[in-house]
C-alpha cells in the first residue's frame, strides 16, 4: 500500500486522495492493514467494482418492487431544512475539506445547497460536500427512503459512467438500516459497518472478507447510506451521531425531522448539512395518478384528480402530499373502482381517516383475484390474518426487522423439542436396529439402540429448542465452502493419509490393500477441504474434526482475498439451510460412515463394517442436517402457528410473495413492512 504523509492533519489513502484527520488514527489504520495480509490498490479496486455490481443489482431489483423505476416515479424535491437538525451550512463547506469533490463534480457551495432541487442536485451536493456528511430528513411517509434509494442508484450510475482512471475515486454507496446497532457495546461505526457488509454481501464474509471491508471503508472506497435513524432507541441516537462523526467515509443519514431535531439538541452529526424532502405537489400527484389510466379517464379518478388541482389545500391534497398515501391509493383502487368515495366528508372527515382506510384495505386488494392476473396462492383472509399476526409479533418485540430465523421464538419451544426428540428416536431405532441386528442379534441391537436413543433424542430436542441464529455462511454457493485452495489442500491431505495408512498397516504386519487405503482416507481428505473452506462449523460437530474453529474464528491466511460479491437476501439464507446445509450434512455423515465402515470391514469383515459404518454416519446427518438446522425449527414452528393462528405452513414463500406484492420489502437478509405506519396499523387491528 502506498500511503504518503502530509503533516499532522492529513494523509493519502490508497487511491492517492487526500483524507484529513488525526495522524495517529491514520497510522493505526496503516498498521492494521498490514496486520493480516497485504492488499494492493488493484485488489481494492476489483473488490469495489464487484461490490458496485452487486449493489446495483440488489437495489434496482428492490426499487422495481417498490415501483420507483417503472412507471416513472414521483418527482423528488428537497430544500435546506429550516429545522435545527444540523449545524450551520458553513461547517459542511469548510475550506479544509475532509473529502475532495468526486471527479466531474465541483465543491458544493452555499448557493447550491440553498437552491434545493431534485435527485440530480441532491447527487451534486452528496458528491461535492467537503464534510461528506449529509442528513436527509422529512416528515413521516414523505418518501425519504425512496429518495435515498434513487440517490444511491444515481451514484452507482455516475460511477459506472466515469472514465476507468477516475472510477477508483468514486465510492460505492451501500444502504443499511440502523436496526441492531448498540453503541453501548463500544462498537465503532466502522466495526458496525464491517459487520453489516459481512452480513449482506458474500465477499465480506469470514475473517479475510471483513478485513477487506475494513480496508475499503477506512480508505474511502465505500460510502454508507443509513436509514431509520428515527427508529433507533432515543437513548442511543446521541452516541450513534458521535461515532458517525469520527468516520473516514461519506455518510448519508436518513431520519424523520422531529427525531433528528430532538437529538440535535444534545449531539450534532459533525459537519453535516440538513436537507429536507418536500411533500408532493398536488399537481404532480394528480399527474402521477392519471398516467397509467386509459383514456378517456374514468370519471371517479377524474373527480379525484380535479379536486387535487383545484383545491391544493383540501384535506385530500393533504393526504396525497405523501408518496406512501399515493402508492396505497393506486394499490387499493383499480381503474373502475369508486375512488371518488374518498371525497365524502361524512365517511372520511380527516386525513388520518383516509390513510387508515387505505392501510386497512391494501392487503385485501393485493390478494384479491383479478381477471388479467394468475390467482394469488393465498386468500385475502389468510393474507390479512398472517400480516396482522406478524405485525403484532414485531411490534411486541420492538423491531421492524423480520428475520425468519426468529420465527421459532413465536411459539412454545417445548412442543418442538418433543416432536424432534420423538422423530430422532424413531429414525435411530429403525436404523440402528436394522444395521446392528445382523451383527449382534436383535436383543443386543435393541440394547445399544435404546442407549443411543435415550441420549440422542434428548440432544435433538435441545438443539432445536435452543436455535436462534442462522449459520455463519448465508449463501447457496458451494464455492464458498470448497474454494480451489481448499480442494487442493484436501487432495494433498488425502494422498498423504492414504500413503500413511498403507505404510502403517504394512509395518504392523497386515498391509491394507491400496484401493482400500484410498477409500478409507477419502473422508479425511474431504474433511480437510471442508475445514479450509467456510464449512468448518459443520465439521466441528462431527467425529472428523472435533475441535475445529468456526470460519469467523480461524486464523487469516496470507494471500489475495476472494472479491466475488453477491447480495444476500432472506431467500438466500433459507436456501442455504434447506438446499445447501442439509446436503452438506448428508455428505459429511456419509464420509464418516465410509471411513468407519471401510476400516471396520478390513478389520472385522464386510457385514460388521457396513453395520458399524451406517450406525456411525446416521447421527451426524440427523444432528447437523436436521436438528441443528434453523429451517427445521422454523418449519415445526409454522406448523404450530398454522394450527393455532391459521397462518400458512409455507410461511417463507408467503413472505416472499408479499414482498413481490409490495407489502414487505427486503433490506439485506431481513424483511420489513413497506412502512412503519403500515406495521403499526396492522398490529393495532389484531
């Protein structure tokens, strides 16, 4: 790495860009980067480019589901906030900049900030601010998150269109929610951002991936968009701002105006400029509502839009000044529906009444069969009941994040433990007696099986009952577990062990046949490859490697990190557990059975070897693939909840379907309701 020092107040990052700050902190960063392995500028550039592709793919898809791309979205307007949410504008336009303007942009001026504008102007401020700190605020449901997503996509396009030699100086924007950050644990903003990158993108998983993420963050290759500041516990907001003020990367912080102003009384985001997203103009709302309708316009819709244009201060205009209400209106009412009923002051005397009416009908509208579309997989009644139940669970837990691996906490765990224990007992009884009876007779096999079952069934129930967190590899890619280096190491280990076994048995006076040596040691080569990949936690629960560390605890290896980056969504985590972790557990169990069976066949005969091999391999398959699998606990829980609450047994497909219908959204591997107000309304109606 090439870092040049420039006095006590600034240093050059790996792209040659001047970054100002404390020299000691910069030196610590320099030393930290060398602590594990050397990353060249080309390594970081490759990682940043692949991250940019992953971010673009992730948020273009999510923006499409949120209808921010097609049809053309509502225009976003912003202005300099009049509320006391940040310091004076001059603090963000300091003469001694923390960040140089992005290539092709000029330094943001007071005139640019005070003029306001749309997404293009917002990007100019974002890329030209000397402080790199942007606070985006506004009232509830005004479209702050949508504005931040559109800004992110514009920043990605701007980076793509830049000449290759300038692209390294343009950071890759990533968007996270602030849910789960507890600064009281003394976790810095960089540490927290590294953890979120590791959770949301495959390139940053494991120790080496996290080091790569830290390098990118601390050297300005990534900018961080943070949504939901207002949803953070009030006691933590002040500390979060203090930590964010110390970061070395660009920040866009999104919050409701009220919560940002309350926090600003005690702590300011250093150098931030506060910009406020404006309400939707009534003429823009009318044009947006009429755009997808056939011509001539349906009379009911024409009446509503005429009211918006002619009475911009009316109650209806007040409601439809929020993008959330406008999108709900289009979701609830079709072209031929009586949307003009909203003009009745007796039924809808207040703006709140109109908004509640729309929120109350959006789930039913999403699952009502339409002649031109395939029938929904669930009825409106089932969908409504399920969404209300989920909203109530999240509200009780005080969170907006729906992690499917938290679903097992929604039902009594003892019932799951009993079901799992009985299942384990039945399977083990059948397999163990069937495998050992030809060897030792039925009664002896029954005695052994009884002892195994007594221990294993209790252990199986305990495992399922205690499951809380997903596996540390939320990916469906086999290459994450078996990279090329791991395969080569496993092959070498296999050959060495096969030769050693043959030599040892020869020295003992009874040489094992060479083909049998290779067959017996194949599982050892497999385990060696698994340990050197990302599946070490699975091997650590088997007889192959009892003391192996988890991937995130392993010692880093020198060399070039894997920069392949793929976004991780809720379905990816589910597929990892069902289509990936289970087969991997089966393969591991078969490997154990093969090792034990081959050795015992050579020592005692074919029948005994097969029986003992099957007995040895069945428990790792059950314990690692089923009973230690969160998907198993989740499925059992959904069966419980289906019987008790009437929600779908196939809950994860339901959640993904609700996301496709714009009722839920995904932020990394977790779901959220499309708006906090939506969750609140559903929870209160349960």
